[in-house]
C-alpha cells in the first residue's frame, strides 16, 4: 500500500501523535520532578541557572549534529534508539539518587542525559511529520498535536506532584520508562523511508548553515527568534522560583502555575486545529511574540496569585502562535532534504539558547527582584515582535 494513501497516512499520523505525546508525558513528569525537587530544597536563582544549563546546554551542543543524522538516517529508528537509551539511563540514575537524596548534582546529571536526548529527538520528530502526512494537512496536524500536548501538560504536573508528595522520585522515572515503552511500540508501526544523504556529516553541517545564510528571510527569521527566546528565557526558567518567592513555598502553587499555562496553550492549539491552515504566518508569529511580551509584563506586575495565574494563562495562549506556527512555517517552506538541519538550528535558537541567557539572568535573580526582570524583558520582547513583523513579513 502506498505511503501516500489515506489509510496509510492516517495510520502513520495516529501512531506519530500517540508516540510523541507519550514521550512528552514521561519527559514532562521527569522535568517537573527535577525542577521541583531542586526548587523546594534551594529556592536559589543560582540553582535555577544550573538546572537551565543542565537541561538545555547539551541540547544546544548536539543540535546541529542531530539535524545531520535526521537527514541521513531513518528517523523512526533514530527516535526509538534515542528515547530508549535516555529512559534507561535516567531510571538508573534516579535509583542512585534515592540512595543519596542530598546529592542534588545527580538530578543535574539526569537533566544532562535527558537534554542530549531532546537535542537528538526534536529535529528528528519535526522533520518526520512531513514524511508521514500530505502537505495540505500539516497545519491541522500541528494544531491537533498542540491540543493533545496541552492536555498531556495538564496531566503531567498533577501526576508528578502526586507521586512526589507520596513516594520517591524514582517512581516518576519508572512512569517515564513505561510511557517510553508504549511510545516505542507506537513508533514501530510507522512506515518511514530512509532519507537520501549525499555528503559526510561535516559537509552536511556546512551545507545546512549555508542554506540558512543564503536565504535572507530565513536568516532574519532565525536571528529574531534567537532574540525573542533570550527574552523569554527568564519567565520560562524562573517562573517556578518566582511563584515560590512571591506567593509561598507550596506544591499546589507550582501545580497551578503549570496548569494555567497549559490550559491557555490547549485552547490556542484548538484554534489552530479549527483554522485548518494559518495564513500570513510571519504576522501571526509576530503577534504571538507581542502578546507574550504583554503577558510577561503582567506576570511581573501582578501582586496577587490570581492575577499572576491569569497572566500566565494568556502567556500559554500566546505560545502556540509563535512556537507551533513557526514549526508549520518551516515544515511548509523548507525542502525535505534540508529539514532536519534547519529544525536543528531552529531548536538551538528557540529553546536551547536558554542556558546562554540564564548565565546572566540566573545570578541577576539573586540580586534584583525577578518581577523587575520580567517587566524589562517583556517590554524588550514587544520591540522584537515589531522587528519580526516588519522584516520577516516582507
């Protein structure tokens, strides 16, 4: 049966969505376990910097190589090997941490392992989707994936908080291993061809960078994306410690913080799915950045928990309009043979740039109020949104 036939691509799409969101569920629970364990034990901006470095810097370092692999090897098997290895190593290290609960550095090591896996996984899964479904349904697939992702992210902090309050962190990583096994089972059903590679890895790396540099709009797209996510880094990496410092060291506050964001994100994902196709994508992305800037300012200015949760709800609602729509834009405009490398670079400049930014913002958070950092970075993000609309739209 042809991979382009309706039956085949629907089956592939279902397996893709199931596998990716099972991976998200386990990974999110593991991340919350690491973040909350360290937050509740230290409440330190410096430790938040360490967490950010451990969970993001390895992704940044391996991303370009991962993009080359995603364009050279079978993406299904690359995903399976990556998530299986990461899950096994994480579970082993978690078992060691149970025996040495005061050694928080072990949690950072787990973060490094999982970040390496994320660096390999992200460009691979983003490049895989256009192989599985027709081009005219890519927007709807991303919207549907965002809806499911948001529901999963509503469940993950509840599950992580419940397990963390009642048992040891080991069982959170055991749950992650279970979701990984189920995700691998779904991935095994995919029918995916191996990409055709024409050069060794170093040549492919250079070719990917040259491709982005030679396309003016794409180069500006990447640079402004990097600037935007440097400014988003403080709210992304320090919202938990901000809630702890400002509203109290209570687990349910941290859970409500995650719930508000993901509820907003799920509603926005539903809108993208309903729209079927997003037109004028650069304008939509710029509007998303602008809305995020206003929300970040609101989070910094909020004096009550309810006002803060309202602001982060709308921040969650704005995020798919730059994250998901950027994914759609690249999937619909970049040639398939270059997609892994382009997504690797996008991953480096969008989310993996956080540790670089946190080298400055983390220590700063122990010297000035985090609320002031939020207000200033939110205002600067409004400027980046205007620049994105002006230059990328053209």
